[in-house]
C-alpha cells in the first residue's frame, strides 16, 4: 500500500543556479558547469605532448607533419579562443 504522507520539507539551503536540477543532477550539489581554465591547460598539455612525439626514430617524416600540423591547429584554436574571451560582449 502506498504511503499518503507528504515528504517533509528539506531544511537545507537551496543552491541558486541557472540549471534545472532535473536535467543536470550535479546542480543540486552546487556545481554544474565547465572549467574553461582546466580545459585550456589540458589542451596546452596535449599540444606539448604532440610536439614531444616528433622526437624518435622515425624513418619517414610524414607522421611528424601530421603531429606538428595538429599541434599547430590546436594552438591556433586556443589562441583564438583566448582572444575572443577578452572581447566584451
């Protein structure tokens, strides 16, 4: 048999976010979003790692072209992202 009593109101403070907790469960814990700074740092680490992969005993240097090209593309995107964040909206 189902209970007919209503749940008691929570005495905890509600976290004011612009995200609906029904759609994003972590919003109820007080954090919901992205860490842009952490993502940028991780992307720069990947750029350095790609450039570091060019060191080795490569016979043909086709893979070096792809590694440097991809690292350059990522670096360009990071610089453009950094510059566009500084422009006021």
